[in-house]
């Protein structure tokens, strides 16, 4: 353990690593295949440098943004990640409390280990992440449950027609939750917990059907190709999340920051475009927003915070990012998210 709270998310990761079961550390930090894409996400940020403006009188900054009716404290949200009870006994309820206190949105994973109703009791705002299941009625029942709990958007993950091949987990034989923990939002009407099925048959027609059964805003998570971004607009979706699942699905997939500009161009301002993958510093948030993202999400750092200190640990992650973003904006001569343009960012060949 460190002397005093982590000064940055890398220190927090080291602290978490010392506390977690190595099998669970590998589940949280690992990715698919050679983990090229895991590394590429962070490396893409390392290739970007800032070209700050000066003398802009940025004494007053406003980091807040509005997304689908929620006004949040900063353009940083909590990405949906599975199995929070592996990191802390309170699981997703602790994460939700931290998000609520920090004034940002938590995206609840379909693979959460606490029921969405208990997570929502923290006060929200919450969005719900869905893997559409081949059983359409069951999928609809999960959507109804998320709506009833007060989730204000659906995040439909589309990068997972099959599970990525996670070699660290295979090596450990980590295939399922330990006894006593389960995916509480997969309970059906009989109380049985269903397995989450990845569905290689998922297609645009199924997304269109989902669009018909709910009035919630729908974001697609896991879009990297500009042609898919254009299709999402034509299918009447509400937002896009440029993501490669933190490098856990298609190894070799393009880093999200490298995919972002073409997606933003294809969308042409018709929908908000969010990004996740490798965001660890305020400067990363600034760069993603300058290149056209409306907001970013963080995945693994939230799990590290949870492992180190439960709700207070997650709060620490969000506070570090908020403070670092505020300082970075000030140093770059920027007053807030709306003031960001791509001329503030230069790309170099390697970090
Ligand atoms: C994830 N991610 C994820 N995504 C999703 O749509 N549903 C899920 O249940 C999960 N579960 C999950 C578990 C763990 C342990 C990780 C690390 C990630 C992907 C997640 O939402 C996000 O795309 C990435 O984590 C973002 O990258 P960073 O911030 O972890 O680099």
C-alpha cells in the first residue's frame, strides 16, 4: 500500500494489484489475444500533444455537460464493467454512490453483481448497458426492469458477437463468478439467473426492434467504423460510443482515439459521440473532446478505486480526473468542454 492516497491512476492501479486476488486482477486488467488493443488505447493518447492557447482569461471554468437530459459535473462517465463484487463486497452499489456524489453518470453493466434497483437507490443518474439476448422477450423484460429502476438511457453493446479470447482468464481457468455471486439482472420471472449469451446473429433489424420497444435514448457501444456510425444515424439511434471494449474483444482493433475522428466526421454533429478506452488523465479527456467526443468513460480505473477503497476509492478516481481536467483546461487556456477545438491537439508518430 502507498503512503497516502494515490496521486494518479497508475499509482492506484499498483495499489489495487496488491489487494486483489491475482486471478481477479488479471480478469480486470487483461484483454483479448496479445493485448495489442489494450496497449494501443493508451498509446494513442501518448501520441497526442497539446498546443495550448495563452492569455485567454480562463479564470472561470465550467466542466459541466448535458447528456440525454442529465446535467453532469464533468464529461467523464463510468463505463459499464462486470462483477464489481469481485473488487468490493458492496459491489456496484458502492460505485453508484461515488458516481452520485461526484455528480456523474454510471453505466450499469448487464453483468452487474447487484440488482439494478439497489444500484439505483444511490440516486443516479444511471444508464443501463444491454447485451441483446437471443430471447427477445427476456431482452424486453430486462429493458422494462431498467426503465422501472429509473435508468435514463440504454447502452447497447455491439462489439461482442462472441466472447473475446482472454488468455489470462483461460490460463487461470477463470470462467465464472465464484459461488455466492451472480449476475443479478439476469434473473428471469422464475428467479433463475440466466447466463449472458453473446449473440453472433445480432443485426441492425434487432436494433430497430429494440428502438421500437423503448422510448429511452439508445446509444450503440463498440462502434469503430465510420460506415457503422452513418448506419446508426439512419436507424434513428441517439448516440454512439466509440469503444473496443477496452481491448477485450477484437484484438488488433484500432485504438479508440484513432477511430474517433472518422466516426465524428461520419456523424456530422447529428448525434453525440462518446469514447472509452485508455482514458487515465485530464489531458486524455481534453484530447478526446478536442477531437470531437462529447464525453468519455473510464472502465478499469473505477475497478481499481473500488478494490482500494470501495465508494471512497471510486470517488477518489472521479475527483482526480475532475481536478486534473480542470487544471489541464486552465493550462491550455480553455474555459470548458464547449471551448475545445482540434487545433489544440498535435499528433506525433510515436510517444
Ligand atoms: C468491461 N467492459 C464491459 N463493457 C460492456 O459493455 N459490458 C460489460 O459487462 C463490460 N465488462 C467489463 C469488465 C471489465 C473487467 C472491463 C475492464 C471492461 C468494457 C468497458 O465498458 C469499457 O469499454 C472499457 O473498460 C474502457 O476501457 P478502459 O477505461 O478500461 O481502458
